[in-house]
C-alpha cells in the first residue's frame, strides 16, 4: 500500500476527447489527481498498486451507461471500484483505464419486509444496509469481514463467517441491474424466490469480478433476525481436534450459523490487537441462531461433540456485548496478524476443500508453516472447509514474496488434489489467475467464450479472472 | 399423449451416413422404430407430440461426446431425454433430430457421506438416489413430484415441495460434467462447498434445458436425514387465510420444510384419486424437519399463526405412515386433477410471485377460474410464492386450448406485473417462450449471445428457451 504506483501507468494520458466528454457529463466528478488515482489503484492485497488514468464518481445507472459507451468508443478500460477491500488485486488498473467509483450510489432503494428482500444501489455497504434494516426485524447475513460494498460483494461472490448457514452471495443475490459493454442496461433475475425462466444471468454476473458488466443495483434476499443468538468458544490442544468437531457438527445437521477456527498464532495476534486474554491454543468460535430453546439445544450438541474431541473451556453466552467483542476480534484477525510484523503486508491464501479432507489439508499446511521463514497465521470458515493463511511479507523483499508465492502454490495444488478450489471467497483477480486452468481445465475455454461474447472489446476489468 | 405424432416429422429420414455411424458406435442402441420414437416425442404436457428421427441409448459420457460430434458434423439436432416428465415440451423434437436417452446412465458413482455430497450419472432418478442413500443418514431433498432423472432436474432447474427449506436445483447442484457442442467434455464446479474461482458455469447449465450442452453427470449436495419429521394439515374457509398463514410463517423465520396449498377442487380430486376423506375446503399441508423438540416448536408456532387466520382442524402427526399417505396424495394431485375429466390433458401454469403479492394474485386468479368454462384446480408451493393451475382441456378441442392459453396469458402477465416470474420451476421449454421477453427484456439478448457462443450451430434442443 505504501509503494508508489508504477510511473508508466501514472503518466499515461487519456485521450483528450474522452476526458472532455467525461467532464461534460460529470463535471468535477472526474478526477485525474495523483492522490485520487493512487487511492483507486490499490487494494488490501500485497499486489503492487496499478493506478487508473482517471477516476469517475457516478451517481446513477444512466451515468454508468453513458461512461461505458464513451470508454468503449475510445477502447479505454473500465474498472468498477467499491470499497477497495479486495485481497486479490481486483481493482488494480493493470492496463490503465477509468476507475468507476460506485460509492456515491449508496441508496437503499426499497426494503420489502413482507418478502424478505431489498434492492440497493451497488455502493451501499453491508454495514450500512444492516443499520438501515435494524428496526425491520430482518438482516443481511453475508459478512466478509471488511465493510465492503454490496456491488463489490456480488461481483466477487463474497461470503464469510455466516456462509455455513446462510450461503454466499451466490445464494443471496436475487437480481441485478447491469450495464453491458455496449452501454445497454439489463435487469437479471427478479423478486420471486425462485424462477426457471431462462439462463441464470444473475449467477453469471455474481462472481464475474467486473469483467462482464458493471453491476449498479443489487436485489438481495434478507433473513429474519433470529429470536435468540448465542456464541460459544472452545479451546483445543490441536487444530485437528477442532476440525473434527466441526465436521461432526455439520454432519449431525446442526444448523450452526458461524463456525470459525483460529490457530494459536492467530489467537496471539488477536490477543495483542484486540486486548484479549484468550488462551493461545487453537480455538473454535461458533454462533447459533434460532429460538431460545433451539439455540440452547444446538450449543449443547456442539459441546458434547467438542468434549469427545478433547475440547476445553467450552463457554457459551447469549450476552450481546461479549459476543460482539469476540466477533469483532475475529473480524480483525487479518489486521491483527499483519501487526505481528508491523510494516509487513499479508499474502492471503483462500483454499476451500471438502470438509472430509479439511483436517488432513490443514495438517499438511501446518508442516508448510513450520518450515517457513516468516510468521504465518491460519484461520477460517471451517464449517465450509475454507481457511486462510496470512503470510507476512516485507513488500519490497523479493525473497519473502517468492517464498510466499511458493507456499501459496503448494497450498492451492494440495487443495485441488483434494477436490477443492483455489479460492473459496476472495475471487481470482490477478492473484489466482495461474490456478484457474489447473482447477477448471477446458471449462476455462467456455468462460473465455462467454467473456468474448459479452465483452468483445475486453473493456471491463481487463486482465482479471481469465487470460484472453 | 394419445395424439399421433406429426407425419412430417415421422417421415423425415436421417442422413444415411449419420445413421450408419451411430449404429457402428452403438449397435442396437440406436432405434428408428415408430414406437420408440413416439415414446421419445412426447412429455406430460398438453403440447402435441413431435417425434425425433432416431433415438440413441447412451451408456457413457464418451459415447455422448462421440454422438454430439457426429450430429454436429451432419447438423442434426440433439435432444437430451430423461424421464420424459417435462410439462413444458422440453423433449419434443420440434425440429427433428436425435433423442439422446440418458436413462441407462443410471449409476450412483460416489457417495461422500462425510462431505454430504454425491456424484451420479444423469439418468439416475431422484427416487433411485434416495433409495441408494437410505442407510447413509443423508437424503436428497429436491422433489418435483415426478420421479424425474437428476440430469433432467438439473437441466430444468427443478424444485418442488421442499424448496422453501432446501432450495432448488440451483442451490443443490455443486458441479456437472457437460458435453459441449464441439464434443469436448468439461467439468464445472467442484466438491468444495463454495468457490469464487471463475464464472459460475454450473449455474449457467442448470436451467439451460439442454440448449447449451448435454449434462452427463451431476454432483449434488446432500442433507442429513432429519432426526424428526412431522406433518401438519390445516383447513381454511378461504384460500386467502391459508396464504396469510404461510406468509407469516416465513416472516417469523420458521424453518418449515414443506408448505403446500391445495384448493377445494384439488382436494376433491385428491379425495377421489387417493381415496381420502379430507374436507373439501382449502388446505395447507406442512412438514417440519429437525430435532423432536424443534419440530414440535415449529408446529406449535404454525398452529398459533393458523388459528389467528381462522385455521380449522389443525392436526399434526409424526407417524410416518400417515405422512407418507398425505404427501403421496399431494404428489398425485396433478394426476388426480386430470381424472376430474378422464381423457383430458392438463395445461399447467407455474407462476411464482413475491409472497407479499401471493394472496392478491391467487384471489384474482380465482376470479379467472370462476369465469372459465372448464374445471381448473389450484395448488402449489406457497411458501415460495409458487402455485400451479391445472386447466383441463380436451386435447383436440381448439376452443379449450385457446381458452387455456388465454387464461395462462392472464395469469403470467399478472405475475410479471407483481414482480414475479412466468415459471417458478417448470422451465421455459416451448410453453413459456412467448413470455421470456416480457419478463427479462434486453437480458434475453445476453442469453441469446451465450447460446450463440456456446452452440453456434444451434445443435442442442433447438427452439427451446430462446428464439434465435
């Protein structure tokens, strides 16, 4: 984040006619200032910044459509930009172009309480939405940690801690407004809870990472705020026992809402960062949603399973304050880990494997961690088989970067060999591009055909998701 | 079903070189007999039969790939055929070609109990799968009524009575093996519970109705068999009260597993067909899955809501025998309705609206029913906002067919105006083609672009889903 943007990109001028047309359309909502461009040329990853040639701040779908038409006629790339919280380089302007900042499109357009759905502009963040919903009895569960925009979350198929119960953006986006590469605006999906009418364009744009169209509005499924919520923590002498507890919990059909594993190093980081005094051993952090009776029943079932696997210090609480404190600590785990060596950046891995292979996968990964020259924290959404490493690197240290890359490579190849995926929730961006062929083989040619059919000029976020 | 196949189609010969090549590949698993072709030229809809020029019975993905290559080189359409239980004309060979019968690819390839998933060949039926899973502690919930093949269910994005709790095929297909139009074989998705790696091809092929590729294998998500199951029925003096009970149940977050409405005429038909003695008034039939305690809690909550809306005779039972009898009657509702006028065919509508509009939508539909000249039964998956009409028509009676079409048109346009969809679960086929533009507008051009990119020769199931 502290690296300078590459000069080649900083110095590349936009066609003057395009800039004039953008200014005529948007006035001072077009910026070519170094600071604004620098802010839009970086994300939360360890990838070096790549700044756009200009930034536009849009206020409506119509403006997006007009900008896309202008950029298409000048063959200038368009990169959608939300909160900038990607960890895979999604927003980096590696081929220059315009960063299209959607954060001013931040209106909650329509809450349909009776139908448990909401339509928002793409720049609304998940926290903003849940604040808006506070008194409605409903909430939006998907929670990737960062306060991302809902457009960005849709574009990257985000998930996070609640996915084990509520699914990912895939399951919770009902429809989208999308600006196509020729500037036309389409509406995908709808507000019916299910539909068999035509190809599933909604799911095609969810996870397309801004490469097939610009998402400007999102219709989301909401869920009733649970009557009762409780959190439980349980300590284990080894990661393996924690993971086996999770696997049995899932197999028993316990409708657990969240189920997170933090390894000993992560706990150490979290203790420091969030001023907690948790025992520095592997920990499961669980959350249960339901009626008071069912929440109690779920917690007791998990406690029984945990104790069969040597779980210690099982504590559960329905007090909101304590829950909030624990979950905030979990959310801050990524930042906490980065503070283990101040000034370092984190290379985050994101594999997800079938849960039956999770214990084995984590055990082998722990051997990689033991051999590494830098601190590596492990935590994640183990109920889904998804876990992260945060590999701490000095951003300018080539040896560090090469070692981190080699570890990531080993972790991903192991996950693929186990029937898993290179990325459970972070997306491909530029970080996981190299693994797409290994994971999907000839299916990548179909993805490429779709990209070429929908965006023949490679206007949208070029260089991301698939190589053309 | 009793109509003769159209002579033009019956008489159209295949290129001799293609037929020879198919026979060289498959031996006696190629048929051009009238009876075999007639069987593959009809479905459960009221659409007139359209028979294929030949039928091939495949045993492997490799055979499908070889057949697709042969048919591509002769520009002869390929139509995937499973159980033939479509109600929208999906399998009708309206442009001739080869019916590719997948029912002999009926092997359950791999059950992963620990991961709650299974991979099956496309010709495995849902009942066969659940029989296979019987002792595993797991089950596959999606249940469209008919004993459809899982390949066909994936291709039509089927759902049914359990969708309110477990989702549709969209949420429960994890991956597919697909033969593309050039004969290449791809594997989409994977066995990880979530992935953000590339475009969501799985969801694109789910619901593509055989027009983008031939699905030969399906990896499905399984669910733990619930510890306890109970069923409840409740009678209402009007449909409106029943619907309001359902809406409140959903909004309360009760994790109801099934929630079906049957109107008075449907009950009458079901009583006759299944030899029951239910009171002939609107009825809700619900099912609850969970622990014994949570099942009881759910049933009590629904009972309380129902009684606020004038619900009568609320009965609930955990006895399997009684449950099975009731649900079998529900499953047979379509057949039961057709027996109201023996020899008639049913024109089935399939709209799905946001639940807040469901009561209004059904009330207006009941006015249509009151004006109609033929019996029309109404039932459906009201927890999803999805309901069916079965409009009884004499197959050869043009007046009947025109009236049914006019009613369907009104019902669909009403649903669309309410933010709903023309088809919740039956698919487009040829029956709902006319409504796709009305529902999806310019998004249909994107569907068309995808069809043309993936199947440029219009080889797969031509004339279905979208007009080219």
